[in-house]
């Protein structure tokens, strides 16, 4: 009897031990910036079904505050959490700073996923010496958002806006003549930014060439500012910057006819100007332009004590169709994962538009 009991206990130990180990409770701290945090929040329920042992603590700061705090935390090795959200504008400086885990090394070995990810998003996450310290989660295709109700009222077609830059300016003049309260765009500088983003020659960076020399005096930048100057001199812009109270008011009231941003802006507008639902549409950029306008990444700070769990979460958000489509639904973040881009959900109409 005693031998049987000992044998039974031994079997129970074999069964229970790995289960207890697999279910060891973990707390994963994710530090994120506002808007992308909504994608993380939306993904948590499905992720928890796969990993009930993981408790996620999500810390959120405004865009600028988050990246400032993250820069300090990475430099000091304290406070960066287990997963760090990074916007593309900060990826370069953070991956060169030494505070992030090199994801090319085991057990991550991210180079194996390169061909699964949109090429330019992967390149943006690659350091000058060819290393990867973060994983792309979305691509921000440049988009022209416009108030259809305003265009209809003033007799302007969307093709008048995006056929060419000349037609864009002409349409703005037509609207201004019919209603002086309506501005074509918030600030002419947005047009300059779009132009220099959309016309980067192959092998050149946004502001530098291959040798690291600045190209801000190149024909690309000269043309960008010439177009912006035409808009300013014709008094077609409202001279108000993005994210200002006046800008939000203009989007609400329809005194701003056009807004250039990444496709993600549709998700932002849902919460920012909810009463304008159904009034907006989206279209291709003027003059058959294509541009990247943002993009988000996840990285693991070296200080993390939960690197395995952090990597597992990042894989879910960046390499699974479920995680990618969850972000699309939550904040209109276009997937960086090619297979997710092919899904029908990416082409479904958006209720807000």
C-alpha cells in the first residue's frame, strides 16, 4: 500500500510540476503612448486566453511625454518596463542608444521574419550596422482625408483635389471664393512635409543621402516649399498647427476641408471629433503621391526581467494575424505583416468615413 501511494504521488508530481511551471504568474509592464495604447488594450483579452498566467500592466503617457520618459529610462536603465512602444520618429535614436535588446540574437532571431514584414517598415527598424532592436506593428500609409459635406456644398470634387498639385491649389481657391471661412488645409507646412516625404529618391533618406550629407537644399525640398508658398500666399491655409485646439475646432466645424496624415488618423478622429462621423472620406494623395506618415514599433528594454514574456507578447502583436487585425479594428493601424494585409478586413468600409 505504501509503495502504491508513493508511486501515485510520484505520478502526480510528474503531472503537476510542468503545469505549475507553465502557469507561473507573470506581470508584464508595457509602456506606451496614447492612441497605440488602445491597440494594446484591445488585444489583451484574446492574448490572456492564450496566456492566462500573464497580468499586463499598461502605462500610458501622451506621445511626447512618453518618448521623453522612455529616453531617460533607457539611459538610466530604470523605468522602461518590459515592452516599450516606439513611434517611427524615435526608433533611430533609441536603437542607437544601447538600452534595447538586440532582437537579432537568440532566442529572438528576428531576421527570420524579415520577408514577412513590409520592406520599408523593416528597414526603418534596422540600425546603421544592420541590427534590429524593435519589431514593426503597423505602417502608416499617407492618406488625404477630406470633408465631403464641405466639398459638396462648395461644388468641388475629390478629383479636383488630388489630380495634381496645381488642381489642389485651384480647388482651394474655388472653395475660399465661395466661403471665406473655409481653409483648404490647416497649415501650408503640411503640404511641404507631404511633398518631401513622397518624393524620396531610391537610396536616399528623408533628410540625408547615403553619405550622411543633408539634402534639404535639393530640388525635392525646393519644390515642397514652393508649393507651400503658393498656398500661403493665396491665403488658403488657416495657419494653425496639428493637435492645437484651433485645429480640432476646424475639423469639427468643417472650416478645414483637407487633412493629410497616415491612415491611422481615422481611428484618432473617432474619439477626437466623433460628431463628424459620416462627414469625412479618404482618398489618394495629390499628384499620385505615396508616402509613409508614421508607424509604430515594439521593443524590449534591457532592464526587463520578463524578456521571454515580453517577446511572446510582441510576437502576438506583430507576427500574428489576430494581433494585427485587432490593432486595425481598434485604431485603424494598417498591418505591417504582409499576410494580414491580404485579409478581407483590411478592405472593409469604415463606419466613421
